[in-house]
C-alpha cells in the first residue's frame, strides 16, 4: 500500500516497570517476600534478554535511520537458561538485601513445565548491528542489577499490582 513502514522484532525485555507476572519480577518479588521461586521444567529453556532502555534506544534508531520496508531484529545478545537467570537474580539479591538465613537460591523449586513451552527464544540482530551500528549497551549482569535495585526501591509501584486478579498465578496449565 506504499506506507512508509519499518518493522522490529525483539528478544525478551526486562527492567523497571515490568509487570509482576513475568519471570524477572516474579523471581525478585517472590524472593523478597520469602516465597518459593518456581522454575518450569529443569530450567534449561534459553532466552535472550534485552534491557528495556536498550530496546527503546534501538526503536528510536530504527525510526530515525531504518530503511523503509526493512525489518530489524533487536536482540540483547545475552542468552541465559532460565535457571542461570534465576540464580543470577538470587546472587544479586543476596548482596543487595541479604536474607536472615541462607541464600535466595534456597527458595528455587522446579515445577511441571508449561505445555508447548519453547525450548529457546533467541534473535539474530546482525542486520541492526551491520546497517545501523546498534548493539545493546547494557550487559545482562548490569541490567539485572539495575532491575533488582529498581524493584527494591519502588515497592509503592509494584505492591498494589499484586492484589490484581490473576497476578502471580500460574499460566498455561489447567487448574
């Protein structure tokens, strides 16, 4: 139709203001509440993690300099298994807000995997890297540190969300 469009696809975002039903905030909030931290299956599912501010920067760049009609994959270049991600979050919390006894990783439990759960989410960001010279500026370690700090400092934002219907409930499995 001759519309001046550009398309983007991205890997898993995380960071401040991430709704509490998603993996990263679920881990952080369960941990600081002393609740179990559920990991689907054996935790070997792989995800590429993209810090939300890097995603926003990439979107702006694509809008400003992307070629009309092109599609750009925005990837974090930060692949981790779900277990590695959860363990990293626990290590950060152990430093930032130590438990009175033990490590936050003691709260990890493995639960039945979701039906149809993808083994790997990853994205090839070579086009945006080559054509627009974009790469993520924040490593997953730095981004997770920032994210944990944000949740620890912004309870007034996330606490009311926990009382919404369905938040914190397991998805993808018949009850």
